[in-house]
C-alpha cells in the first residue's frame, strides 16, 4: 500500500474527504518526525513505539576498492511493533 492508497482508505473508513484524510495523515507523520528530531519517543499503544537510537562512529570497507571509510556517528529512527500489531500480522 502506498501513501495515496492509505489516504483513500482512511478517507473511506473515517468518512472524510480525501483532502481531509491527506491533511490528517501528513500532520501525523510530521508530528512523529518532529518528536523524533527532538529526541522524544512516540508510543502508540497496541501499534508500536518510534524511538531514536545513537550509532557510534566507526569504520567500514568500500567493497569495490577495499579502502577503509570512516563513518560518522549518527542517529537512527527505530520502530518496535506493539502487541496488537504483532497479533494482527501473525493472525
């Protein structure tokens, strides 16, 4: 399912126009990203938790040249599925 298909389904289920559903989904995504950018977790009970983890700086090899590359420290978005989502996926 892509974003426009999700918007169409949300619009139908919530009895909204596609435009209203699109605005709601965009606002939800933007607020999740904003919270993660600020270092906050986003917990949606039953669905899952979005968190940010830190990755240390390190080294890797370029497979084409064999040269060592330095990787900077970074932050990564993570998602851990909640109980209801796991149950829905596993039947």
